[in-house]
C-alpha cells in the first residue's frame, strides 16, 4: 500500500513537474524583464542575464528530474497495460504522458532561457 | 469464476451501466481528457493574459477608428451555447443508465443548437474581419486570435459529439460510455471558456 502511494507520488511528480517548473520560469522571467526594463525600475540595475541563467539552469534540472520520475514510474509498472486495473493501468498511462511531455517542456525552458541570454535585453525584435 | 463483470467484458448497455456504477477509479480515457483540458486551459490562459497585457499598455482600447464591440448578440449567443450544457449533462446520465436512445437524442439536440450558434458566430466573425483586419492593430490581432481559438474548440467539441452520436447508434459498451464522458467533460470546458471569452470580447463596451 505504502509502495503504491510512493509510486503514485513519483508518477504525479513526473507528470506535473516539468509543466509547473516551466510556468514558474515563465512568470519569473516576465517579472525579471519587467523589473529590468521598465522605466520606473531601470535604476535598480536588475542583472537580467544572471537571473535568467540561474532560473533556466534550475528549471532545466527540475524538468529532467520530472522526466526521471516518469521513467521510474513507468519501469515499475511496465508489465501492466493501459487497460489494467488501477492503480497499475493509471500509472502506466500517466507515466507515458510524463515521458512524452517532460522533454517538450525541457525544450521550451531551454529555448526561452537561451533566447533571453543571446538576444540583447530590453529591445524588441 | 468471478461474478463481477470486468470493464472489458461490458459490451452491452446494462452491463456497461453496471460497471460504470461500480467503478471507483476514473478510467484512463477520462484522465486523458482532463490532461487535454489542462493544456487547453494553459493555451487560453496565455491568450487572456496577452489580451490584458495589450489592454494595460494601450491608452485607447479599442484603438481609435475601431468601434466598440456589440454586447447583446455575443451575450445571447453565449447564453444559447452554455444552455447546451443541460442536454449534454442529461445525455451523459442517460448513457450511464444504459439508455443509448435517449442519450443519442439529447446529444443530437445539443449538436443542432451548437451548429446554429457556430453558424451565426462565423457570420459575425467574417463581418468583424471586414471592419478591422487582424494585421492592423494589436487589439484586432488578439481579438480574432481569441475568438478564432474558441470557435475552433467549438468545432472540435461538435466533431466529438458527432463521433459519439455515430458510436451510440451501435448501443452502449464500456468504451463508448467512457467516450460519452470524455465528450461531456470537453463540452463543459468549452462552455466555461465561452463565458470568459465573451466577457473579454465585450469588455470595452461595458
């Protein structure tokens, strides 16, 4: 019973980890850009690139951790199938979803962070 | 041999209804549509955020030269769309009770109303396009993106219902019952979105 609960927790971490981390990185990045580029707060000299590099590295690592959690959950129930009784069937299905979406969110996190680092700050286009 | 019918063996109305009543965990099909709805909610979240971001960065909203949006017609149309929650809800209940015929009729009624709604909305959309094209202002750009995305979701919901209607002709099985649940959940989401979209659409006139 306890092992099942731990497995379910791993599955949810794998499924929701990368999307939640991306959402946090997105909102944080928006806030940092606003603070660094808005007229009212420009004098604060917010180091946009430093904050972005830290946030991207952290978010990327957590998204990879989400992927690992999904793979672990999948490996634990790999003998089940999609129509198996719960929780086996559910963990099987959701862990596959986690394995599919985590790399996609990792790509979004990296593209968003790297683009901010490469392009000049506070300019459009 | 167990006397409990397994979900895979529920291939008739009464057995599928019995399995559905006994089910304690959500089937994977329902988890799948909930995940899908979560991604759609994120998409519309970004569209709403974009609209309000533009709004708060513009001195005139809508921009000069663009007339304020209509209020009455969009509200009435949304009311009509949201009212289809009732037949969709009862169609789901009828299907769970093993009554494929009643479920089919209710889905068909809902589909007819949604079709009428969609027809009028397309006419309004094209009429607005001729008045303020999306490539001219940020307002027009987000206005048409938001409305177009919602109309696309209405079409997806109608196609889902059409698929369910086709399947229900062959009676109810466990899988079809899950399909009905998926279609009803999706419609609840589309109708909820419609309320958010219409109030964002008519906001400049309020």
